[in-house]
């Protein structure tokens, strides 16, 4: 049975897929990988783990599905795991972008439940 909650999740996943497809061309040539855990997150923090290969200093930005920036932090190559407080984030899907010299080099999503 398709409940309202399942319908909203399907719609949200479609939006994220559509949104991320626009960035596929610009991030396809990088080797930087972001892992978000736990995902979905119901705790106070989410961990963002970054691969070291091909990464330089940059910034991490998190956006809600409306495109509003909800978090930003500058990080250098010594940081492998960034702990982001999400207790004040409303439930929903979020998009994590890693920028290197103003270019998007990695994109990942996570869900706050």
C-alpha cells in the first residue's frame, strides 16, 4: 500500500536524483568520495568521511531540498571524518557538496529521520 509517507519519500528521491544528475558531468572526473553515516541519521550528529585520494583543501556545504544552505565548513586535507551536528535540522533529505576552488567535486545525500 502506498502511504503518504512512502509517496513523499519516492517524490523526494526523484527530486534528489534529478538534482544530482545536473552535477554528474562536473563531478565525474574526480576521485573524491564522501560517505555519510549513519544514514539515515536519527542521532544528533552525522559523520562525513572523505577519501584522501585526489583531495585538496576545500569546503563542505549542506543544503536542504529547497536549496537553502544549512551548514558550511572549510576543511583541509588532514580531516578524514567531519562530525556535523544535525540536531536542529528538520526531518528530510539533505545534499552534501564538497567544493574545491569553487568547483563541486563530490556530492552525497543523507536523510534525517
